[in-house]
C-alpha cells in the first residue's frame, strides 16, 4: 500500500477529521489533496469491508493502532468523519 503523505498533524487525540473514500480503486493509497484526506481502497463497499480497509489504511498512515481510530459519522457514505482516541 502506498504510504502517502505524513499525516501526523491529524493525529491529535479527540479532534475529528474528515475523510473522502473511494472504494473499488485500482490501488490502495492515502493522500492529502487540497487539505482533504482521500483514502482509496480496493475493497467493495459491502458488509463493512471498505470501512475496515479505510480504518487500517488510516491507522498505518497516521502511525497509530487501528483500535485508536473511531468512525464517528458516515458509515454508509463516501464522506466519513474519524476521531483518534
């Protein structure tokens, strides 16, 4: 998976941040475009598979355990809000 940019500035506990998700992408990657975190995952958006893949990719990019990320809003949307606990 492509590491993408260092997103350490988003890794502030308790502060929610927005993420735009692209499921069924050709390659999995995390990128920062014009101040928006974009996560591309190869999984299909069914039964929470894409959400789990997004959580794993974000955790890796932020350098934190995936158990520390909480999906606050947007479980069935492409626009999601995560919080680092």
